[in-house]
């Protein structure tokens, strides 16, 4: 036979959460008109980054494609020539595609990238009405050109050698020479 507690208190306790929240104002975000900010380390849409002179950071090594557990990335590398240089290294990513129908946004491709060419943005609106539009091409993924950047192909502007370019030695020397010149003019 059930006790008095089981008969009276247990049903009331079961509705405790309902009674506590019944008179509170609901928190509703009117998406897409109001968008809540994401966490700073949120993994959203990918972006292919550029060097400060506009050359692409991607060297076409395909490590991101090999690291992808969903096989969502396709990279085809090609060699730079003296007439057409897209990245400071010997190679660049001629074809770069990410299939967001397969991508699980895990970030393993970001960890595999040796040049930090591939990063993830906070953009999370990836839905579309056609399957073809969810396969992002290189042109969709490349970071926009900022002021002072030149669209590739062009020669390296940040150093005489690849080592200077990657280490930023040319930029450091230019700043040092500029500050020394500015100090001598006073």
C-alpha cells in the first residue's frame, strides 16, 4: 500500500520544474532577424587565408584532405612558375573544394595545415536550397583582399627568399630601417 507521501507529495514534486518555469518569460531569439553571437572558438565555415601581400598561404600539400575523417576536402596542388606565382612556396592549391554536405566541422583539417592557411570562421549559416551550392570552391573560401594586398599571381613582396618570407625577416628589416631612417631625420 502506498504511503501518504507517495500519494500526495510525489505528483506535486514531479511538476516542480513545470511550476517553477511556468510564469517566467520565455527566452526566444527571433532568428534570422536577431542573431546571437557565437563563442569565440566556434567552428564554422572554413576560410583560406592570405599573406599580407595577397599571396595565398595554401601550398597545396593536401594534408587537410588526408586528415578529414569525412572525406569532404579535395585539393589538387600545382607548381608555381616565375610568370605565375600564387603562393610563396614551390606549390599552391590549384583546386580547393570543401563539400559541406559531408563536412562535420570537426577542425582536424585546421590542425593538419602546416602554414595556417585554413582556419574556421564564426559563420554558421551554411544551409541552402541546392546540393551544388554546398560544395564551396576555392573562390568561395579565399579570404577577401584587404587594403594593400594585390591579387595573385605576382612575385613575393615580403622577402627575397622563401625563408625570409615565412619568417617575416624582410618586414622586420623594413621596419628597422624605417625607424632608423626616421630617427636620423630628427
